[in-house]
C-alpha cells in the first residue's frame, strides 16, 4: 500500500472519530437535545439496555480518544519521515487538542461536582 494513501486514510479516520466525538459531546451538553437524550435513556431503561449503552459510551470515549491520539502521532511521524510540511496537519492537531481540552474540562467539572457533597 502506498504511504501517501495510508496517511490520507489515517487522517480521514482521525477526523471521523473526532467529529463523532464532538457530535456526541454536543448531544449530551446542548439543552435542546437534553430532552431527547433523557427520553432515549428512559426507553433503554424499559428494555434493560441503559447500563449497556452507558458503559459502551464510556468505552467509546476512552478508546476513540486513545485511537485518535495514536493515529495523529502515526500521521505526524510519517509526514516527518517523508519531510513533508507539518503545516498540513495543523487542522487535525487543533481538532485533537480541542477534543482533549473539552474532555479534560468535562472530567474536571465532574470531579468538582463530586467534591461538592
């Protein structure tokens, strides 16, 4: 397989993962969609799938973040080997960094809520 094709494919997968993560993040944070999410989980509770879906969301968030970070590092490393400008990865890097900041902010917020008593 061509190295350029592999890097482009990796970048496409990286962006798809990050876009999906931001979509899920906004789905749970936006007040407009909060009612739909609550109804969805209530429907899942009636068929005993609420815990499974909740656990799957946790696994997805952790796993996809690790995979996205690994893919970005892989693409970055391949670009450095081929002596291509790193500028082409700027958007992907900003997107990944923004996701990490949002994820850490949510974790800090959850921690502070837990410390409140």
